[in-house]
């Protein structure tokens, strides 16, 4: 995967793109089997999702209902170490580096003061992405890489990693949750891109991933994000970058539901939560899934009957999202990430992701405006 403490540097003067980094090809595994089905043993929430769909229930398990969102130049060697930011000049009328963010600060502004007065940090997370944000079925608590990061922010602001309220939200409700004030932050494998930086305020990048195809191992005719998808039913999450990629170039795949975004939406090919796609795939209702490879590989770890196909076809960065205008909160998160990159990030990676995402030496280096 293209993360690392030694990613190629970007040109500050010219704003040149870095050379491509290594793409992720696996995901964490290790949960005990929960469900046994005819196709084999399933692990974690994948099997639970399949059972839910089979019983006519949604696999999108939310604790609090929220409103829907609505519808290379070669670079010079990097000299800065992990956590040391690189400044880039960003033109106002372009989106050359969407992952650039505000410089770090520990100063209290209105957003931080409101959190301190409340005594709790409210964070939107996932509860069904294995090893990122998922509910441990034995302990009944939320765990994962994103959960650890959210707790680190609570520790910094409130002095207690448990001074936090988690609100689980589907993929297509992340921005609405911020806009409505139901959450202070979203820490949910949320990709930073040009469209979203006009909707929410992102921290610096804390992980790098890429879009990839997930399909059954027996589907040898599907080779990746290419013409082998022609005529195939492909599932994505509503409001996801995977859906946007297919909308731009579907290779003839069928990926839109009739009535998408309306009350008549069947939620078959476009679904509220990405994990719903795995359930559809397990039941044979779709032929393939397109999603972040870090998440897809986690699902492959849950279900040995599926696998990643081809190579990642995008380079994307995950960021912590806040409501537009809450600059003091974004700067504070960036300050937390400065320290987090120096050790806690690596420990979280070793705990949650290293087994099936080996070789990552550190997070992406931050870029500041």
C-alpha cells in the first residue's frame, strides 16, 4: 500500500504530483468465525449482514437515524520525517492537492470551547467495517483503527479517551451528520476529494487507499476495473467515491438502481452502507463490488470466497472531517495528528491492519496550505 513514513516528496514550488505510491492489497483479519454457510465459514460482520438481508432486514445498523446527504511529475526525495508537514501553494480556482489542510494549532476556538463545555466529543463512525470501525460481537464495543484515532482526539481535547460519544452513521449520511451538528467530527474512512472539500473541512491525510474491484474467487471472468465488468451488476455505496468513478467510466457495468435517491430506490446496486454490498455479493444479487481496497480487503478476510481483482485504479487519502467553518477544530485535529504520526499511528496499524496489510512503515506525510 502506498502509505509510508518515506513517501515521495511533492514539489513545493510547482505543486507537482508525487509519484504513485504502493497500493494496498490486503486487510486485517483475525476475528473468530460467526456464521457458517454452505459456501464456507464467514468471519465478522459479513455473515451477519448476509443473514440480515436474507431475513429482509437492512445490513446498515445505525444507532441514531440521521438525514440522508442527498443525492505526475517525478518528485525529489523527501527529507522530512513522519509528522513533518510540507507546504504547497494551492490555487484558488484549482483542486490540485485536495489533501492539503490548515496548519496545526492547540488554541481553543469556539468549536473546541463548545466541546469542552459539553464534556464529550461526538464522533460519527462506522460499526460494520472490519478492523476500521466495527462492533466487537464478544465485547459489544466499537473497535478499530478509526476508533483509536477518534479516542486520541478526545484525549487531547478533554483529557480522557473515553470522553466520547460515538454515533454510527451510514456512508451516505456522513456530510449530513456534520451539517446538522449531530456530530463534531466524522472518522470513518472518508476519502478527501475535490468535491468534498467544498462540503466539509478535512484534516491532513492519515491513511492512503485506492478503489478496487471485489468479486467471488470463482468469477474468473472479472479481472478488475476494466471491460470485464461489461454487463455485470456492480454494487457501491451511495455518496461514495466508488460510485463517482463508475459514473465517470462504468465499462458497461450496471451500477444504478431505478429511482436512485428517491423513495423508490431499491438499494440493491447502490446501498447506504458499503458492507451491504458484501451481503448482496454473498447472496448472488450482484456480480462485483467497487470500494476502497483497504475496506474490500477486510471483507475478503471476512469471507474466503471473495477476493480483490486487478489493481487499485485511484489514489485516495482518508481524512478526519469537520463542519465547514470549524477551523479551530480542524487545526486541533491536525495538531493531534502531528503527535499521532510519531508512534501511536504505527501501534494502531500493528494492532489492526499489519497482519493483512504488511509493509506499511507509516502514514502519509501531511500537506499544509
